[in-house]
């Protein structure tokens, strides 16, 4: 009986030592153990505009959520519930307003991502034009001081022109 | 009595844990185990201020160097008389904190094991000790001076309580009394208050009526220790009542829906919440599905043989389940209750886990064969299938968990499979001896079926794996560096003012303000150069002073507040602010006559040090409107001594320290009553012929402590000689 208990202790300490050693190696960066990788939630909820035609426009990371009054913010992964509650997902305040005006998220044309974080701006195409929207900080997901968060700005007719426009800093 | 192997086993476990908690110290150069925010900005600087005063044989009552004078005694973070403060007398701050964390971890595992071993087998004791130690709240706060002794003190005191039968009564009383005194002086008042029900209820729940006398002695020790340390505790309540912290809580509103609050029990919210969750709330609510399910099944198995386990079951429910559930409810639904809304109620879990984990330990120890009622078996089967089926449709059922780490999936599957093994083992018909399920000396069944051996091994492996997210998150093991950004480790240089060259440009005995969030700490760490800071970052920083500064638009509120534009040079001068530290040049200041006297760079950031054209000092005379700044003063413990020039006019003498009713003033040895000026500073009237002024903050004297201590000793003596207890002795 005592022997069995000692064997149990030994096996347990072996398991524990294995975990400690693995954590040490992982912490050192010499061996990257993917099992110990954990996602990190980021970003902040930002009131982009309140009370636009009975909707609140709330920014989170790169998206603007148009939320009808009386409904709370819903986790962005719960797409079905968001649709049920009449929440629209847009890439800028202006796009969110276009959705609210149209009463649907399915408007045409819609902002379509062309390039992410070019010198602090995300580039979107909208019809035949390119629009720049300030990108969020890549690590924290919070707005940067580069410009009015979630505000779209016409930047050119194509991506190259838009990039020149951003570089010129106009 | 523990066998030699068991002692070595516990020693090895404690040693590996203590090495693990300071892992990066071994991996990275100049890396130490301390937090650059709470530790470096608060504990280190306040302990330095306290040590300086103690070395001059004065009670450390006020840190003159912080926020126009911040109370030291009764500050929720400093604890200059704590047991863990001793290391700071001998070692540099960053090393003292590193040593403290390692030593406290080592001792916590030892005492936790000794305590749990009274109820569990050695194997179950070890895994349970790890679960309690690495429980998110306790492990996160092991980093902090004012919390790090909480679990250790609880375990030591409960262990001593449980030894009432083998200890001589004098020793029993004395050990408990000392234990409680150490607790009151070393641990923040909130965890102390939360721990008190455990200290009171543990013995009666464990030993019932047999422990009546031991319980009486325990209560006497608790009360007399509370009396001995009462001045220390009372001053905290006085300080906190008027503090900024009494008006708001950083702990509410983070998980706002019931769904989020429930999900946070299974996967740390910092991994799946829609927005970034800061600080300990990114993990603190995490229990893991394994812990919760195994604890529930453990309770079921105990309940099945309730007659044999009635005391243990009662103890787990009263000291484990009820506090855990209450802490959860109060944390999320107690926002309307005064006091409760200002505190983090989940801190009760640091202690309730010690008891809740016994249910898990009992599950590992018990013979699963015939251990469950048929209804429980159905429940286990349904849970197992439910968990396994749910795990495969997780993105649909719980979209929030659609991107959780693979390790959590392993824990979920491991839990489900373990439940199936428990179910099969409980149905198997083996003939082995029933285990002795009593409070003491449980050794498990003599024989274990292969299935249950595998199942128990699996449970232990799953529980160990479930600790990994916490260890990795809390210690920042994914960062692969010792950089700022994790509260467990930092480079030694971050423990002090950086860039250091800036300090040499300022004259000691004058005041600065840094234009930055107080968490950056320049204001607080300026004490190392003998410079006084202005910004507020303390639990006990005054609400009244904050309101005055806000009214005059002098500060920006940000945990707590810092001085910021628009600059009002005249007011800054009257507050004795001679230097301003900025991260960028300011034409606004330059227009008002401020001069840049130093520009330094640190980690790619430029710092500009500006000097006030008035060269404002801590003391000024007011005769008419214009202040005359005096330079002939000396900072003394808890006060300031001023040599006045020959005066041929009367007026007011203002010292730029925030007025509190404990400030006293003496002019040429004669006491006068100080008052508060419009900016909240202390002032007294001055007449021609006055020569010296002493302002001293005096709330407590050594006599107060001595009186309390003597009262406490008197209670001990009365108890010791009490006829009933003498009979027992």
C-alpha cells in the first residue's frame, strides 16, 4: 500500500516536473510550444456617434457597430444574434450611417478591404474609389492619434493613388 | 505522521514551484521578479520612505515625497511592519521582492500540503496544493507586497488550529496569537476581513464539539491580535473613508452579462472577450471546466456516503462552496451594496479554494466502485456526453469560444473522458476493500482497478494542464522576454527613476510633477533623488485634494490623477512645483517663462525637464498677493522644519503639503493650529519676530501601539490563567 502511494507520488512529480520543464523551455523562447499559445482579446469599445436615427454607433477594433436603441453590445462572434437584433457591422461611421439610412446591412456598394494598415490607414474600395480609414494599433487594437477613428476619407481612384495621398499627408 | 518519501515529495514540489514563479530570473539577464507598477511605484518607494523614518526612530506616518504627503501607516499597499518588509532592509528592492516571492511560494506549498494532507492522500494533496496555489486570483496577487502573504498566513493559522490536540496549550495560544499579528501587519485589510470567517469556522467544522476549548483559545488569540494591531487597522479605515478609492471601483462592469460571467469560469475572459480586459480580470474568474466538474462529482460521491463524511461535507459546503458562490454573486450583482461595490469580492476565492479543492481530492482518493448513487451515475454519464458533444459543436453553441486555444479543448475532452472512466469504474464489479473515508489519514482503497488508476491519472493530468493558461498568462511566459508589459517580471533598472540623469538636474528638497499617467511612476520614484512628487497614485490619496485640483483645472484624472495643461504657473508655484517633466517640448510653458534645463532620452523616448521661473520651493510666505519662497527648511520625519528670515511684517506661512487634521504646527516651540488654504495646503499665521516653525504630521504615537499591545497581552494572560482553560492545561 505504502509502495503504491510512493509510486503514485513519483508519477505525479514526474508529470509536474515535465510541465515545469516545458514551461521553462517555452518561456526561454528556445522551444516555442504552440500548446501554450493563447489568444489575447484586444481593443476598446468606443462610442463613435450616439443617437443617430435611434442607433448608437460603437467602434471596436476595425469595425463600427450600429446598434438600435434598447439593445446592448453583442459579442461580434454571435453573428446570428446580431442579425436578429438588427445590428449592422460597418467599416466606418459613414458606412454605418448608410446602413442605418437604408435600414439594412446589405447595401451596395460596401467598403471592401484592399490593404490593411498602410502607414496607419486601412484602404477600402467603395465602387470605383479608394477610401482611407485610420487603422487601430496592431497590438492593443485601440485607436491611434493618426486621425479621427472610424472616419472614412476619399484617398484616390486606385490603391497606388491612395497610398501617394497618404504619404503626402494631405 | 509523514513518511520520509512524503516529506521529500512535498519539499521537491515546493522547491519546483518557487523556482517556477521566478523562472525568468534564471532565463534573462538582469531580470527580476517585480511589478514596475504597483511594486516599483508604490511598495518600493513607500517602504523606502518608511525605512528612512524608522532609521531616525520615528513612526513612518506620512510619505512627504508623494502627492503632497500620503499616509504610510494605514496605506493599503505599504505595510512597513509586514514580515515580508524585512528583506527590503538588506537587499535592493527588486531583489527583495524576488526573494520574497520565491520564499513565500515555497512556504505556501509546504503549509498548504501539511494542511490538506490531514484530509487527503499524498498524491491528491499535491495536485490540490497546486490548484489552490495557482488559482488565478491568488497567483496573480502573489506578485504584490500587500497580498502575497494571504494564502501562507491562512494555511499556517489553520494548520496550527488543527494541531490543538498535539500542541501544549501555551504554545497553541502563543502560536495563534503570533500568526494573527503577522497576518494583520502583513496582509491588506480586505483579504484579512475575508479570511476571518474561515479562521472562526474551520475548527468547529473540522472537529466539532471536541474542539470547543481550542476554538475558545483561537478566538481569544484572534481578538487579542486584532487589539494589538488596532492602531494600524483603525488608521486604514480613517484614511480610506476620505480617499478617492471610496468613491469608485476599478472592479465593476468588466463582465456585464450573465453569459459572459458564466463563460469566464471556463476560459479566461482575456482570451475571448470582445475587447481587451486589463489586469487580473483577464483571468481571475477562471476555474476551468475540469476543476468545477471534478469538484461537483467529488461532492456527489461524498454526499452518497454522507453519514461517514458529514463533517467533511459540511466543511466543504460551508467554507468552500458557499463563499465561492457568494463571492461570485457579490462581485457581479453586489454593485448597490456599499463597501462591497468598492472591493473585488472574488478575493474570497483565494481562501475558499482551500476547501473546495478537497472535493476534487476526495474524488481522486475515493474508490469509484459503488461510490455513486444511480442518479449520480446518470448525471455523470449525461455530463460526460454533454461535454463531449458540446466540444464538437462549440463554435455553434458558444461562438465566443470559436477560437479558443487548443489547450482548452484538451482540458474539455480530458474532462469528458475522465467522467466516462469514472462512470465505467463505478459500474465495474470488483472486490476490493472499501476505502476509509474519514477526516484523517485517508489512504484510498487498497487496490485500484486499472480503469480507475487510468482515470485518476487522467484527472490529475487534466487538472495540471488546466493550470497552464494561468501560469502562462500571469507570468507572461509567451512574451519570451523580460520586457515591461507583464506584472511579474522586469529589468532591475525599472525599479528606479529613469532616465537617472534627469534626477541630477533637480535640487533635492524641491518638488516636481510629471505629465504622464501616474502609473509611469516618475513622480513617485523621484524620492530616490530626494525630490518630492505631485501626482496621485495611491489607494489612500485624498478625494478632497483631488476635488480641489479638479476645480482649478490643474489635473487630468487617470488612476488617480496627474498635473496637466493648461499650465497655471502661479498656482503651480504656490503648490511648490519647481520642475515639470514632459515627454515633448511645450511652447506654452516656454511662453510662461519656464526653462528647459535638461533633455534626456530613455528607451527611445525623449524627456524634457522644465524649471519654474519662480524657482518655487515647498514653503512660502504670503504678505499681500505675491508669495516669497523660502529655501531655509529641512524635511524631518513626518514633517518639515522651517527657519524664518527676519520679518518686519506679518502674514501667512504656507507649506505645500495637503492639509489633514493630523498636521500640527509649532512656532518657536509654541503650538498653533494650522488651517487649509484655497489650494488645500497647510498654513499658519506668522508675526514679526517669529524664528522657527515645525509642521509635523502626528496621527499615532508609539504609545498608542504600546497601549494596544499591553491590552492584548493582558487578555492573553487572563485567558491563560482562566480556571476553565487552566484545567485543560
